[in-house]
């Protein structure tokens, strides 16, 4: 089991997320040609784009997963979902376009309609196939194809970023051009196995009862999906609305680049372990619950160790990768943001069980409240403490998200194990404070701390390897 999780997580990490990850490799080159203004425009635009992302799939992600495991004729369901989403996207593109038209920053309004087209067209034409294709290979536990597709897309993206930013020197435009190109290539690779091999031809169903039942399960997940946006991107929208200077937004966005990589990694691991959690929940016994606990604790410790390592060395990483003295200021903010993403394994354990039993109307409340908490705290504290406040409020909100699912009645009724979510989140908070306090210590001490943590982690893995490998999934 442990080997499968590690190998699948690795493949997912270099798979669908590689177009974002590869940007890390070219940072030393492209940051010479970028400014805080470029990062500010890019981050602000992504924030406004994210405002619409929660509505893009109508919550059908959970329907794809559930019908795959519960319905023998899942292909018929999937074909109707695909047809419905493509029809819906024709209408969805209208408010999306209007939002971009009115809120694109003044610094980016030159060639406004061309920029809008580069953003909207991939969403309208390619995103449904990309989403369904990714789910298909994930649920069939075939991460190699995802990795192969996205490795190809990633290589193309690297060259587009280098060419547009370093050679053409067109700043933030380079990012949006590469995103559009990557979206098109991903569509091409997923369209073949979905539509030609599996015959998942879109069906335009007019069965009202089918859509009523589907939307009843899917729509409650929209606020849940919005929590990701409210937690990860809304802070830049709030900064824009609160008239924070675009250069300051750019510095914050630079810090969030590394938080984005942790989010990316978490998404990759979540895709790998999600089906395992679901299979264990489906066994509905105490042995399976103990296995969920063991798996969760292993993942939680691993995430904390990884975030501590990166945060401990983030100042040196910035110095190595970011060839811009203004943008290097973001390293201290990055510590808080990076540690925030250590919460995820605790959320997976409870969240996957709640979703398995289709209590989506309960889960969305928690995730949405966490997002709203982030927005409210940002609104109060950004005008006083600036971009540092946004990082701290994100950390607080993410920890709330890691704790809250364990106190839902529907989870407690199905659960037989103690997960100690408050203690785990408290440990993350304490470690964040310590890491921020020692961010400027000598490299030799950092090396010593790194060695101690690494030895302790390896000892933990060796001690629990047999238990983890014995989990029946």
C-alpha cells in the first residue's frame, strides 16, 4: 500500500500539475524580466477568474466519482454529465466575460478583448474534457497516462513561458498564453481515450428527474468548491478592492507561488489517496476505520515535515530562484502560507467519508464558512496590517477547515476512531511561529535542524512501514 501511494502520488505530482510546477524551474530566468506589477496583475486576474471557477462544473465532480463506484452503467451517466456541462458552458461564458470586462485591472486593459478571449475560449471548449479525462484515469488508478500527457504539456509550457517572457518580454501575457496552450493540448490528449475509445459521447438529456437528482447532489458542493477559492485566491481580490498598491499585491503573489506549489502537491497526493480512502470507507467496519486513522496520521506527519523543510529553507530558495531583489522580500510571508497547507490530510480523512455518504449539504457549510472567515478577516485586517494579515488569516482559515469536519454529527455517527484534529492543527500553528522566529538563523544551524528532523521522520516511517503496507485497499 505504501509503495502504491508513493508511486501514484509521484505520478500525479508530475502529471496534471506539471504545467504549474515547471514554472519553478524557469524562475531564475523569467524573474529577471518580471516586476511586482506583472505578478500583481497576474495574481489579481487569477483571483477574479477564480471567482467563477466554483460554478464551472456545477459540482458534478462528486457525481462522476460516485456513479463510477456505484453504477454499472456509469458510462451512460458520464455521457449525460458531459453533454450537460458543455451546454451549460455556453451560458456560463456570458457572466464570466462580463466579470473580466469590468474588473480587469487598469494596468492590463490594453488589448482587453484579446486577453478576455485567451481566458474564456479554453474554459468554454476544453475544460469539461480535461476534468472528465482526469477523473477517468484517476478513478481507474492509471496515473501513468496523466503523467505522460501533462509531462508533454509541461514541456511545451516551459518553452512558451521562456519565449514569451524572456525573449519577447511581454510580461504577464506570457503566463496567460501558456495556460491557454496547455489547456488545448490537454484537451487533445484526453479527447481521444474518452470519446473514441470509451465512447463517452456527450448526450443532451432532457430528463428533468435525472437533472433534478443530479443537481441535488452536485449543487451543494459548489459552496464547498468555492471554499478553495475563498481560501486561496480571494485575498488578492480583497487587496484590489481595498486599493492595496499593485506592487504589494505582486510581492504577496510571489510568496503565494510557493504556497501554490504546496497546494499543487497536496492535490496530487489527494488524487492518489482519495480512491483508497473511499474504498476503506465503503468497507464500513472498525478495521477499515483503524486503517483510515493510520493512513491519515502517516500523511499528516509527512505533510508537516515537508512544509517545515521548505519553510526552514525558503529564504535561501528565494535567493537562489528569484533574481529580483523586490520579489525576494516575499520569503518571510511565504513561511506562513506554506505552513497553512500542512492541514490537508486531516481534512481528507473526514471529508471523503462525508462525501461517500453523500452528505454534501453538510460538508459545504464547513468549507464555505472557512472561506467566508478568511474574507471577513482579510476585510478587517488588510487595511491595518497589509499583506502580512492576508497570510495569517489564510493560515487560520485553513486550520479551521482541518478541524471542523470532525465535529459534524454525520461524521461522528459513522466514525469509531479518535483523530485529535485540534492537537494536529495546534502543532502546525506552533511550528509556524517557531519557523518564522528562526528564519534568519545561520545556515549551519538550519542544516543541523534538517538532519534531526529527517532522521526522526525516517525512524517513524521504518517503524510503521509494516502497519501501512498491511492496509487492505
